[in-house]
């Protein structure tokens, strides 16, 4: 028996839920990225042996350890979200991240507790890796599910906008502290301030997320499971993912790994290279990173506007319609996606104006 269509939520409710979800996502990625940003200052606190290069490499290894926990966090918190709801999973993830940041903020240095300092740092990063792994999938699901029909691409794009805003916030805090404190103060105790900010902000967001509305899609799935015959079990989990969707899994994995490697190369490694190898002042490097991430955030927002919800192929067609590139005219998909503008050209009539824009959903060219 087919399920009845979900009612369209009010715009004010959608906006409020998206803001709460994105605020948590912003704080999560602020806490995740602030480690990489301030590692140039606290590397010697936890790893005093060796030169600056060895110390930065040690902090980079700890940063990589957190990535090992992200797939596990996505699996565990994803299963938790499917059973207890997106809201509960998102609240749990931001609590884990806040606890990890607070731990890093209060850990004594290597000179005080010896080997326990890097051990506690690794444990805190493991907890944060679990958190951000669960946050990414649960947040994406929640934003797509609370969005009204025809607007999922638009609202889902705010996930990446909030991610980059969190990283921009970390860089902004760094720029402010670089102007307020001396180099020695930042290396001694100033680097702990951004972790305290992240821990406190995480507690505030934890309260806000508890007031979010659960997605109607999850509620419908719960109602469906309640009336379902206990003898009929729907195949879910990793086994169904690998056996029923191997092609889709491979495509998504390939797309994600390419963008992730490029993203962390210029946001994480490039900072260390510019400071340690190129010899550029830390304050200048912070401004460079801030400008690059700001441009990236704007492009993510633009791609979200040009992402019609159906059919999926239309989003790829829209992105291929670049100026100066000839292709045949394609009809605009039926959608309420009005902000998307689609350029197309006439390859066989070069003397006439070759570019037009089709306003999606309007049914006219102008």
C-alpha cells in the first residue's frame, strides 16, 4: 500500500529548523577545523621533541587519526538516527564534539603530565571524529527531509555553506587573537581560547537542537514500521548497501574522495606549507585561507540554487551549460525552482545571438 504524500510544512517552520540544523553543523566544523588552524601554535605543547617540522607532522598524524573514526561515526550515529530520529542523533553529535573541544582546552602540556598529554589529545580527537562523521550524514538527511518539495537542492546546499562558515569562524577567531595577543602568548595559553569558545557554543547549540522538529519523513517511516507485518523485514544496513547499490556506492565514493582530498590539501596542508616552508607570516596565511574559503562558500551557494530536484540528470545538464559551449536546446524540467538560470546556445546559427537564458518554471525565454 502506497504511503500518502507528506504535507508541505510552513515556510517559517522550515526556515527555523534549517537554521537550528545549520548552526549545529557550523559549530561542529568550527571545532573540527580549529585544531588544524591552531596547531601551528600548540604543536610544541604536546610534542616538544624535534624541530618545528616534526612537531607539525605529529599534530597532522593526530588530525588524521580523527578521520579513521569518521566512517565509524557515520555508521553508528546513522543507525542511531534511523532508530531514534535525526534530532536525537544531531544533538548527540554536537555533545560529543563539545566534550572533545573542552578536553583539548584543559589538557596540560607534555612538560606537566608527560606522555599522557598526547594520549589525551588523541582520545579527544577520536571522539570528535565520531561526532563529525555522524553529523555529516545525519545533517544532510535532515536538511533534505525538512525541505519542501522542489527545494531540496537549495536547502541541502546550506550544509556546505555552514561547514565553510564554521571554518571561516575558526580563521576569524585566529585573526582576532593574532591581533590581540603576542606570538608567545598564543603559544603559551592563547591557543586554548578557541577550544573553550567551541565547547561553550556547542552546549548552546545542543539546547537549540533539542527544540528542533523531527522530520516528517522519519515520522512516516516510524508509522510504516509500526503497522508493518513483523514477519516482513525490509533489507537495510551495510549488506543491502553493498549488494543492492554497488554502482551508486562506487560513484559516490569516487566523487567524495576527490573533492575531500583537494579540500583538505588547501585548507589544512597548505597552511603548514606556507608557514613552515614558504616562510610567510602566520597572520598573512590566515587572511589568505579566509579569502579562499569565503569564495568557496559563495560557489557552494550558487551550485545549490542551480540544482533542480528532478530529474537528477538536469542538474548535470545545467552545470554543463557554460558560456561558449555549444549544445542542443533542452527543455526546462517541471519544477518550482525559479532562481536557476540555464544558458544554452544554437550551434547551427552563429550569426544570430547565440546565448539565451531560460528561466526555470516560467515557460518563457527572454
